[in-house]
């Protein structure tokens, strides 16, 4: 087993935060999948999916969760079209992220989430489960995949800076 060197100076260069928890959101029209990193930004774990009500209430619920877990970055899934353009859902995610930033004061980063829901559904099918009956679980898994992808990116950036 390879030993892992703890580096407390891993920096998200775009947002300036050193370590600290990241809360990831798989933003959807009906639900928001949620995932949380550990304080060292190595691993992602899914949280309960938020069933959407009103934007104001959704923002307040996420703000409470972010405060409770001492989140230092909000990572919002950015559902670009397959050709890389921004469609209506990507615009809605961007507007929601900006509301979160204003409400919490926490930096928000948008991260390409194309195909995370498809991958999450495939993951469930491989386990013999039916994704169409477990949409909240799909959203949670998609948020976890989104966050782990971002954490892996931070690790690659950190290694290339050495």
C-alpha cells in the first residue's frame, strides 16, 4: 500500500481556499443532489437529496447545511449541452449558484457535470437496482461523482505543481 503524504498547502488557486470542506450540488428542477468532502478534500460522500420547493427555501436549506459543516467552497454542477454550450438548465444553475454566493458569502465554483446522472444510473443498474424508482439516490450519487471528479482534479493540479 502506497503511503499518502499529507499536504496542508493544497490550494484551490481559483478560489484561494486551502483545504476545508466542499459542498457539491447536482442542481435539478425537482431535486438537488448533495455531496460533502472531508476537510482535507480527499474524499466525497453523499448527503440526503434536497427536494426543491421555492428558490428562497432551497437557498436557505443549503446555507444552513454549509454553515453546519463549515463549508469553504460550493461546487455547483454545470449541466452544459453535449456540444459545450450553455442551455436553459445551465443558466438556471448559474443563477442559483450566484444566489447561494450572495446568501452565504462562500465562493461558488461551477463544474461540468455532463453525464454524471447517466453514470449514476449505470452504477445503480450494475448493482441490480432500478434508477427510475430511486431518483433521489441518483441525484446523490451524481453529486458525489461530481465532487470526486473535482477532488481528483485538485489532486492532479497539486501533483503537477510539485
